[in-house]
């Protein structure tokens, strides 16, 4: 029952994230004003705002202007709900306050990453208004390791963040911004703060691997060319989430495979 409630809570949070993404695009304040249809600007009432279910009941169209609603809205809601469900299942049982804080941190940082994923996919840019608060949030969370004299963990996270960001910065400088953007450098720093070593290495490897596969598929389908620009942020975020849930298993699998040889 707890996990079902968390999934429904995630759907509601996903609906809010859609609002944040839209208002970032239009430079509006997402904390003020009621939700409205982006096509006809009609103020939406509560039956129009039930996460996922309103989209299904209205058959993907605005009640007032009958324009199609972007699939981004149910996609973000479902993904947020599933991530909250998986994070809760991954963290349970919660036996102390520290584990509860970790759960809340993972919820919050997932929201930041979802916003960055969608925004970068649509606009090929990682907004500073999102990445900087995410880095600050992760930094504050990691200071607990200093408070509780876990300096080795804190050092691991900071070193991973610096190492990943320097790696991407070198790529940016060598390519003069053609291969990577400065936003990817900031995102790599955030990933290091979240994952630490050696998980950051797994996330980066997965990001490059998945990015290469998707890129080849798009070229094969003639949707892109070798000179086309493809946002790398979504691949970094995809690699981050895979590593959060399966990083330890991937490391164990690799070590076992190496030891068997």
C-alpha cells in the first residue's frame, strides 16, 4: 500500500514537473498562477488536472479547444511515478531518520534530473535555473558525511564530481564546444555528487554506450547525420538512474567475470 501511494504521489509530482518545464520555456514563475491550456490559454479546472487519468478521459485533447495534448505530459507523470515507486522499493525498509532523509533526497534529485532530461531533449540546453539548485541540494546532502565523521565518503563524492566534470571540460575545450556543452560539465559534476566512485564510471560508460547506439539508429533511419547535434544530457541522466538501481550489481558482475578469467 505504501508503494502504491508513493506511485500516485509520483504522478502528482510529475504533473507539477510538467508545469515547471513549460514555465521554464516561457520564463514564467511556476509558483504563481493557475494551470492553463498552452494552446487556448483557458484556465484548467480540477477535472482537467488529475494526473494521467485526465489525459486518458479527455483522449489526449484539451476539453476547451480540442487541440491535442503533448505526450510529454503523461510520459513525465508516469516516469516520475515509476521512479518514486522504484526508489521507495529500493530504499525500504526505512529504519532511521538518516534513511528517510536519503529517500527524500533521491525523490528531489530525481525531479531535477527529469526536468533536465525533458528540457535538454527539447531545447538542447541544460538550464542553470535547474542544474545549480540540484548541485546545491546534493552538496548540502553530502555535508552530512562530514558531520558524522565519514570523511572518506565525502571525499569520494567530491573527487568523483571534480573528476567527471574535468573530463567533460577537457572534451569541451578540445572540441571547442562542438562535442559537448558546458551544461554537460555541470551535469557531470552533479552525477559525481550523487553516485561517487566507482558508480560514476559506470554511469558515464552507459551514457556513452547508449548514446552511440541511439545515434547509430537515428543515422540508419536517416533522422540524423554525422554532423547533427544530439543532446547528451538525457543519456547521462539515463545512465545515472540505471546506476542508482543496478550499479552495485553491474560492478559485482564485472568483478566476477574478471575473477573467473
